[in-house]
C-alpha cells in the first residue's frame, strides 16, 4: 500500500477543512494515492455516472492540474477536460464542472 506524501495529505486535509462534506457532495467512493507523490485521484459516482478526477500539484507554479475521465463500462475511459492551472480556491468549481460534463 502506498502511503500519502506530504503534498497529498495536505491536499486532502485542505479539501476536508474547506468543506467537511466534500466526499458526500461529490460522491467520492475512493481516493487513490498515485505513486508520483503529487497526484490524488478521486473516484466519484454521482447521478449514475462514474468519473475519475486527477488532481496533480505543480510546486513550481503553486497550482493544480485537474483532469477528468469518464468511465464507460468496464474498459472504456474517455478524457473529459484538462485544466492545467487551477488555484486551490478554484478546485471545487472545476470538480463540479467535470462532473456535469461526464
């Protein structure tokens, strides 16, 4: 099992601090810790749609890259959108955009 890096732990703590119910609001079923130490994948299920949302921290710019993937069936994955420079206070808005698009 991969342990959370400091970056990943900080991201999840901040999301929970800003909105303690973010997991319920966005239908987060699982949080996957990626091996790069900079990315967290939120596996969501909302409105009968399964979506993966990757949030990757870019330390050089102090921003996040947010990428959404629609899970279609058991083997098809379609990239929705990629937002390369998202500030932390904008994360909720971009997560919501990706779920609406899915």
